[in-house]
C-alpha cells in the first residue's frame, strides 16, 4: 500500500504567511522531506512542531534519496518542503514528485507562497503571457538566446537571480539590450521588500551606489 506525498509551500519571508492547512499537514505527517534539515527545523520549532523525521533532499543527493523516500511512502505519509516557497520551481522537486506518482503514491499540493506570482502581483504589469526560466543561465550564449526568443515572441522574461550575480546580469543586459525595461523585486514579504525599475544601466548605477539594494534573492522582469 502506498501513501500520500504532500507538497507543502513554506514562507518566502514573513512567517505569518504560513497557511493553516500547511501547518496541519506538517503536524500530522511523521516524515518531512526538505532541502536543509537545520533550516526546516527552525521553521517547525517556530510553530511548535516537534519529533519529526527530517530527510535531506537536494540536487546533489536526489539519485540516492529518491529510492529511500519511495520506500518510506510505502508505509507512511510524508510532506515535501523547500527552504522557501513552493517545491517544484527551480529545484529538484519534479523528479521526486514524478517518482512518487510512478510508484503509485497519491500527490497532494498544499499551495501557498511563491516568489514568482508574488513578484508579478507587485510589478503592476499585466503579464498575461511571459517566459519564466528559473535562475538566469550562467553562460552568456544561453542567456542571449533566451532574450532573443523573448524578443521574437514579444514575451516578457521573468527569472530568478542571486544577489551576488545581480550586477553581472544587469551588465549583460546593458551591453546587449540597453533599451529594455527591467524590474527587480526582492525581499518579498519581508520588512525591506523592494521593487526597483528602470533601464539596466539605471539599476546598475543604483545598486553600485547603494550595495544594500542587492540584498536578497531577486525576481527579474525584463520587457522591451
């Protein structure tokens, strides 16, 4: 008999964004699959949830972890969380969900915070259609190809970027597409939530003049 794998969203900033159903599921399941057990343990402790078996599941260990997790799901339910947001977007979540479904497990989503949809809501732009690529590719050739595809299809580009790479990404946009409009959204639902907009050069100068603006992971929205 197989059991249920709950894909549970967790806060991306403010812990008050944790949903009631998510808390109930985390209290009820005996096993929680997570990226970093130490991080998830702090989240659980904040909500007075204790005595759970935590299993690390990352890009690096997914091949070894999936068979073990499927074996656990043969006898008990489990929840799957990532450090922040909803699993399955720019993380190894799809492989686990697919393997669990193939093994006959029931998959249930417990929806909640998402940096992608939150950034779009904050942007004030009508983004009915867009291309989301996860994290910006490190290789210039790959990034340039994506930008050209967006221009050809007349689609806004939405991507994630790390704080230590944001200046490099803006510089690449400035070099190849100086006239594009860029919006940077970071620290979503936190005290210092920021939405910055302008040309690549304008944003690059603002960040260089105030390095604190580069704090936190970014959602980037690029339009012609």
